[in-house]
């Protein structure tokens, strides 16, 4: 019930739902103190089940990452039943929908966007993480028409550093590197670079 919302309502005024997924909904909200618009991802811990570690992975990664092209995590509130992630609001929606609406992007726009993607991913790698789920659905467009990378639920931070091999097959097959799909050991940062190539193709060719 409402009691789980008590803490979040001390700081934010909740507005309409702007996204729904299997275990989460995203609501537009306003920070009471500053009036700033934010997006609040509300997750039900029970429904998450085995995916709970993914959420913890995402929260840990986002707390450690700060970059102009990565969606900011402002605040996390956890109750016995819910997790609230207060995130930067990106009114432009997903890059995926933007590409679909335009059919394909001009070379100039693709170049600007791709440069932003490269800078975000290079930063993620420099911090010892591999994202492992790079695709147009995981890039949002903010009000200045800049990209913000989201969804760090599958990211990995190999203990021995990024040159260590990973074995988990994850991410989206269309954007995944061949070695990842074949179930071979792979290096996370290299797999990200493959996905970026597919992303560039999607930007230019729709």
C-alpha cells in the first residue's frame, strides 16, 4: 500500500506513468524542493525475484558513474517491498523510437550521436565496467537533444579488470558480438565495441 510511498513522497510529487516494464513502472515526478522534473523507476522486490541482483548491479554501477552522456541516478529509496530509483528525466524518449520516426538519421546527426555514445562507453570502460547491453532502446534523448545511456542491469565489472574473460551470455542478440552468442568466453569491453558498430549501422540505415 501507500506506506511504501511515504518516504518518496517526502521529496517528490508523483505524476503520470511514462513507462512500464515487466517488473517496473517509471513515473514522471517533480522534486518538491527545486521543482526539477525527474523520472522515478518503481520496482516491486517480490516480482523482481531472481532479477533483484541485476537491480543491485545497476544501482552500484550508476552510483559509481558520472558522465554527461550517462543518465544520472539522483536518489535510491528502498522499503521492504519496493525500490525507487530517482533518475534524470529525458523527455525525448528512446533513441530507438527516434530512429523509427525518422526512418534513418542524416550523417551529421548520426555523427553527433555516435560521438556521444563512444564518449559514454569509453568512460564506462575507463571505470572498469562493460555495459553488455548497448542498443538504441538503452539510449534516451534529453531536452537538449543529447543522448544518455541507461540500463546498467547487465553490466559487469570483472574483478581482474576489463581484460578478463566473461562467460555470461546476455544482452540482445541483434546487437551482441558473435563470441557472446556462441557462448564462448569473451572480453566485455570488446563485446561493447561490436554492439557500437551495430548501433552506428542502425543510426545510418534505420
